[in-house]
C-alpha cells in the first residue's frame, strides 16, 4: 500500500524569553502610564465634569462616580432592585429540584422564569412577549424559513412604531422599566428566530404541545432572559435533555460556585474602580475635552473605554453563565481580553461568542458563507452586520459602525487570502526545488 509523502511544514521558532518579557513590560507600562495621565486629566477637570454630567458621589470617600455609561448604570441599578435576587432564586430552585425532584426541575425553572418576568415587566409586558411567541410559533409550523424570517423581522420592527412606543411607555412609571421591556423583547426575538429556523430545517418529532412547552422553557429561561448570552434552541434542548448523571462529577459544585462568584465580584470591583478614578465616559461625551486631551491621555481614553467594555461584559455575562453551567448547560465562553485581540474577525469571534455562533448558523452559512466564492462571502457577511445593526435599533451611528466593521472584516479576509496563497505558492516551490 502506497502512502503519500508528508508535506514539509514551515517551522516557527519561539521568541526568546527576554524578548517576550520586554514586550509584556512595554505593554503594561504603556497601559498604566496612559491610564495615569487620563486619571490626572479627570481630576484636573473634575469640577467642570461635575457641572456638566452630574457625577455622583462615589462609593469611595473622596471620589466621584461617573455614571455616563448607560448600560452599566442601567443593569447595576436593576441588579440592586430585583435581578440579582431573582437570579439567586433561580439558583436555589434549580439546586433543590435537582436534589429532590429531578423530573420537575425544567417545569419549575420555566414557571419561575415566567413569574419572575411577570413580576418585573408586568402582565402587559409579558403579554407582548407571548404575542410574539405565539406568532413566531404559528408561522414556524408552515416550515418555510423565508416566512419565519419575515415574521420575526416584522416583529422586531415594531420597536420603531411611534404609537406603539407611546402605549408601552404608558404601562410603566419610569423609562428604565420600558427599556427593560425593549431589551427583553429584542433578546427573545433571537430565540424565536432560532426556534423557527431549527423547526423549519429539521422538523421536530415531538407534538405541537411539547414543542410549545420547550419554546416556553427556552424563552423564559431566567439567567439568559434579559440580556443573554445567546444560546441556540438546538443546543438548549440537547443540553437540558441530557441527564444530570452525564455532567462532570469531578468538579465540585460548591468550589466552582465560590471561585466563579469571587471572580465576578473582582470584575465588578475593577469596573467600579475604573469609573471612580477615570471619568472616561463623561470625557468622551464632550468634544472640548477631547480636543484638549494630551496625547498620552487620549490614548489612555481609548484603552480605558474598550477595557471597561470588556470588564463590563465579564460581569453581565458572568453570573448568568455561572448559573447556566450549574443547570448542565454549556454557555458561550466569556469575552476575551480586548488588549490581546488585533483584528475585526477576532473581536467578533471571541468577544460575544454566543451572538457570533448565532449569526454564523442562521445568517452566514444559509446565505452561502465562504463555500460559494468571495461574492457570497461578502454578501453573507454584509447581511450579518446589517441584522446586528437592525437588532440594536438601526440608528445612524449603528449603520456607520456596521459598515466600518464590514469593511474591516472584508479587508482582513482579503489580505489573509492573499498572504495565504503566497505562502502556499512558496511551499509548492520549495517542494519542487527539493
């Protein structure tokens, strides 16, 4: 029997340790120095920032707290009011039912998620979700992916109907309650699309009532309900269906809980420390301050903004992921540090892995992806970014953001293909010359 001769591979020598250490020292040193310069600028202009942006009294004596980041202020406020306690309640119910009534765990968690959502969003808010769920489920029974997409996109577009916005605002006393409804409907919209397409591609053998039950469970799974991370319907059902005996018994549930809780608290402390000593979000909101920032402080501002965004999502995704893991689910990996990512594709692949997988499975691959040539790849990538823009609200700045990211990904993929073809060509030449 003839065997093919193994192809020679290009050996890559590791860098000397002294060179690696030099890079780390330079990287950390530049980060810390730029943060220090931004901190000095923040303190020098603290009075002006206080007047313009109303910095709050901080948790630490002698420090103010920059509350200009809407997302962090919004979710930490809701966590204190109710969400943290309802998440703890989910964990308690999951653990008790797993020990005493394993067969009732999923119904109990589904009912708890529905009641928790009703308690916060109100009956009218949950009714909106139920209407969307019912319409999406009904259209999915036709097993036409195009119709399911059209239905769910129209449901997402209801966010932009002014009359409907005014009606929904009237249900609540504060804007924060209305925004929580919007976020919940948007995230659940991804779940409805996931269920609909999975059912269209591979019709489930279960009856309609059982399908509806699983869709309820998937929709109202409390840790992921308001903000994600995103997990596909197929993965959710397969992992929830898996018996508890198949879970990793070597990992102590208590030690895992303590370790992950400690890490989440540490990330929260880092995020709070950043907005106490660096008023980055207030500074970036004022063009005058941006113009007078020293070069090192300007670099520190850019670094601080992306690092805070990273740490923020470690907290926002960390606690739900910890609870999901205790329920035998496999949540998406937490975001990777932005300081070690250097490409648009790497940022999309590793920052929000759940959304990335969702886009790949339901938009990129069905539209052709990379298997039908560069034009299909450009088209599929463009529609994926277009959907992300629409899902986030479709505002003008989001369109520019989506176009810039699309262009960045296309340029990177083009350069990667060019260098890859040159590398293959050089390998072939080496083989022939040998």
